[in-house]
C-alpha cells in the first residue's frame, strides 16, 4: 500500500515536469512576422522581420543587403549590414539609416554607391479596388529640375489626384509649382492609365507605380518627358491641423547644394497658430548624437492651403510646400513631406521627409 502511494506521487511529479517542459518550449518559440516594402526609382524590395533581421534587394544593379536592425531612441531604423552581393552594395559592417511608418512607408538614406537621393518604398499592397483622392508631392528629382521656372518646361511638384476605380484611371485634379505663389501648372498629362496593375504594381512605358491603400509611389520612366527621373509620393487627402502635427520627428533632408546631399535629421514641430519646424542632423553611425553643422528651420504658415492636407511655408525667405497626414494609414505616426526652394540656390530643391518617433 505504501509503495503504491509513493508510485502515485512520483507519477504525478513526472506529469507536472513534462507538462511544464512542453509549456516552456511553446512560450520560447515566438512566431516571427515580417513587413514588406517596395518602391520605384531605385527598384528596392525590403523585408523587415520582427526578430530584428532585414533583407533588401535592388533589381537594377542586382544588389542585396541583409543584416540586423534596431530602433534608436531618436526614431531611426539602425540597420547593420552583415552580408551583401553586388559591386554597388555597401560593405559588411556599414550602418544604414532608415525611417519606418509601419503600414505605409520605409525610407532610407542612399544605400548603393550609385544613389544620391532619398530611397523611398511603400508597403507592399494590392491594386486599387475603390475610388479615392490623394495628395502628391515630388520626392525624387531629375538633374534638370528648376523650381523657379514658371513656364511649362518644368513639371508640377505637388497636386491632387483621384483614382477612378471604374475606369482604372488616375485623374490629376490639380497641378502646382512652388514659384509665383504656388502657380497652377497647365502642362503635362491630366490622366494616368493604371489598367495594367498586377500585384500592386503598374509598369508601362510612362511610369512605374507602387500602390497601397489610398497611397502610391510613382516614378516617371517615359523617354522625352520633362518629368523623366522624377518620383512622387501620394497620401490620402484629408484636412490637417497644426495641433495634430506637433511633435518630435525623425527623417532625412535632401539638400541639393550640400555634400552629401542626404543626411539623417531629427525635427521638432511646435507652435499654436503657425508652426516652426526645427531640424538638426544626427551622427550617421549611432543615429542619436546631434550634429549641429546640419540644421535648418522651416516656417509653416497656412494650413490646408492651397488644398486640404497641404501647408504653405518658407525655408529662410524661399517658399515651401508641405504635405502632412496624421496617423497615416492607421500607423499611429504622422508623416510630413516638405519641399522648398533651396535657400542657397532657389532653382534647386530642399526636401524634408519626416515621421513622428
């Protein structure tokens, strides 16, 4: 009888130990998820995984980079390259600086030695299925761009477009330049055919467009077009207020008069009736330490002008236009894209691309 009682106790202990072991194994094996992005210009595709690893592939140069990443206290993706292929890819050990707006966009400082502008990608999506209206702003620039030109030889730099899901056509509602008090632009195409869209991408002789819900990244490839080599980013149109946009930001400046042209920056937007956006460079290795030699201030003076979601402003005494959206695509982050005439050379661009931390 006593032996039977002891055996029962031992059996129960064994069952408990086995059950605990099984539970422990299950809790340690967390599921890894990933976020995918793709974009025009330099044709990058990215996978950012929840286990802190990343992979990027650029199809035009057959380049790849992979490694690990962390998010800094300043809001940057700090990605360290552990392997690479292609002669234009950065060396192993290189730190890449990025900003992610989960569910919308992943932006990088130049990665390949052939790149000199901000690398933009948006979340991998599907072809549009409903009619929507978006604001758009130019974020990549051909060498020939002239932001002081008021004729038709230079294309618009911002505007409003509506996707008609019945006709599968993107209709350009408004086109504007920055010069001459944000003059309307009368040249260029008024419609873009998107009927060939497949797997979230439209590719034809005129442009490459990457779509997601109410947003897009479009790169012009049409030979002979005044827009050749330019890219725009589009976000859902909605009114915007200073109160909802104030905060701390991380992102990049593209300064056509500087070397290098792209630097990582932090930004602070403050104010009540008008906004003051103060940006400061950060060290390209730790992405935290401030670099005072890279700095600037942009004044935001008129919200929802000339259209909902746009903000008129100045950088120095030069005119600028911003496109802002709070909680863009439900990401919980604000996105702010600002383009102005460069204070050092008004014909050239000065671009800020920012997202809240």
